[in-house]
């Protein structure tokens, strides 16, 4: 009787395992249901080649790489590395400024190609050129800066009469003006690596690929408990003097070399220390309305010490930039506390100019993690909840920081051969010509665009154009969710060893 019961038990176990295996095979063979990307879904892309008002023409083919995964309910539908293809819709150079008061360019991306080769027709609209001085209108057209909106043009009103009345005095003063206040270039030039934010204008149906496109694991429960303990024993808010400033929203685990390699591969630059030379470069960038990728930053303290280093990403203006400051965790060699935020413009505070920061810092937290994940240098990542009591807000702040309180935790791998974003290690177009040619070109532009006749004519054109625009010329901007890290929910747990 006992043998019979034992045989029946074995058969039951075998039958149960067979049913489980059969169901698993059946589920694997069933087609994965398609998901829909709604109209308004954001696509973050990075141009593969240079475009501009002078160098581009309508119909020129363009391509951009998706640098942030697009996910729905944790399932990645558009992985990093997907390609957007399209063409230049329009390109208008300002030239001598007789016909157009500003330069402009527009893009028409029509095809999204996934890494597996699947091509999907899409309708997109450009919403923003990341950290650019140019503005994008409600129809997706990029408009360059006005040629008279510079210190050089303002000084020209005083120096040009001297040229006409007494050239012997006017010429030397004009040369000094050209050195002290060089003219800004009103043409649009976006090099390879320019980052764009686009929106889908119509819904798109996508069959979700495997989330292995991002080989990132989630942290074990033990690791998260240890990290939570570390955060509770550290300050959560940096200070500028005695005033609360940026909030810690990123924790990285890795060596300094791993961090530097990963950030460099994703197009970030390390900020320089303040010095007479860096201050001169800052002034030069402000005057010419151009970028300064390694511009110095104000010093903040966390746990009583200054940041060890700062990484930042910008395009063609010093007013806007992504940035993240890092402090070494006290007593831990390879644990770094980071405060990520985005500068969106200038404001005047206590009679001095300082950067105005976007209060929605969760978007910048996602920017850092997505960029690092693109390089393949992330071994594990996750979001750790932080108690609201740990977040010390500044009661005097005009725009208090808005955050869900979570901290992005990232463990880097060796990052020996990272995947480079487009434009990294490329030669900027600004330095393609020799110094003499650039100097002569700048002097020519100064003569052409900083004289009183040009500035007066373009100012009148701009005013007339503004009054001529109908009040109903604008269309509503498509509302979408900010950057997120929804794809992290699809990662698999790390092994106990953390490998």
C-alpha cells in the first residue's frame, strides 16, 4: 500500500512538472500583444550629422539616434540605439539680413527603425533643441537669435558715428570693440551630437521588443537596505554658504575612472575650476552668445565638504546646461552622492547674475541615468524611496524644488569599451578652419552686422513682423509626461555577489 502511494506521488509530481512546462512553452509561442505609443509621446534623439541654416537645404537626409528608452508599463517599446530618419523640411539663412531677420531650420522625421530592423512610419514634431539659445515655435520650426541682440550691436551705435566723423579715431576704437565685444553669429549651426526632443503627433503601434536591449539589473534587497542606511547617515541637501541648494538625487557606485569614462562617452564634460582664464572664456561665450562646455560652476558643500567634481552637458549657450555635482561618500572610496539639476536661464540675485534652475529635478535624474545606460556602462540601477522628512526645502525659495523624493542608484561596470554617443570625440565645425580664417570671418561679420544701418533695419523688420503676425497663428503645444525611468521596472535582480 505504501509503495502504491509513493508511486502515485511521483506520478503527480511528474504530471505537475509536465503541465508547467507545457504551459510555459505555450506562453512563449503566443504572439506578444502590440502596444500603442500615444500621440504626445516624447522621443529624445541625438543628431548623427551637422545641420544648419547655411549648410542645409530642403530635402537633405538627416538621421538621429534615440538616446532614452521609451517604455509603456515597464515594457521597452523603443530601445536606445533606435534610429530616426527624415529630411530637412526647410532651411533659411539670414545672410545679409535684407530678406530675413532671423535664420531658421525645420526637420521632418518620418521613419523609426528599431535595432532589430523593423521600420515604423511616424509623424513627429520638434519641441525643443536641448540647451540651445535658439527657440522652437509651436509648429516645430527652429528660429535663430536676432542679430541685433548682442553687446557688439549695442556698442556699434556709438562707434559707427566715430568712423564716419573721424576715421583716425573711429578705426582704433572699432578694433577695440571687436576684441572686447565680438559679434554673435545669428546663423544656426547644430553639430553632430545635438540633442532634440520630439513628440509623436499621431499614435503608433509597436510590438514590444525584449528588454535585453538594456542589459541592466536591479539591486538585491540587501544592497538596497545597505544603500538606504548610507543615505540616512548623510546630508540630503547641498548648501551654497548657509543657504540650502541642490538635493541629492543620484548615487553612483564605481571608481572615478569608470565615472569619467561613462560620462565622456555620453557627451558630458567636466567643469573647470574658476580661474582668470575660465572667467575670460565665460565672458567671451556670453558676449558671442556661444557655448562653453566646460564652464566653471559655483561651489556647493555637502556634509561640510565641497564637491569633488562636476559633469555638465550643453550646446551653444552658457545660459542652459545639464549638470550633476558629485561628492565622495565619507569613508567610502567608490560611492558618490550626486545632485543633478538643469540650468534653464539667468536671473539676477543680490545684484549679480546667476543661473535659474528647473525645479522639476526628477527629469534631470532620469537624464543622467538614461545617458549612462546608453553607453553600456551600467551594471545595475534602481530607484530608492526616501522619506519626505529627509528633504530640507528652502522656505525662502521663489520656486521650491519639485520631486517624488526617490534617489536613482547606479552601479557602473568596468566601462572599458563604452558605446559613444554621436558627436563624441568629433572635431567641432568651429575649428575646421584656421585661426586666421576665423578671425577674418569674424571681422567681416562685425562690419556687416554691427553697423548702425544693419541693426536699425533689422530692428524695424522685427517690430513689423511681430505686429503683422495674426493673434491666432499659434497652435496648442502637445502636453506630455516629463522624463521618467519607467523602464527600470523591467530589470532583473542582481545575484547576491552583485555581479
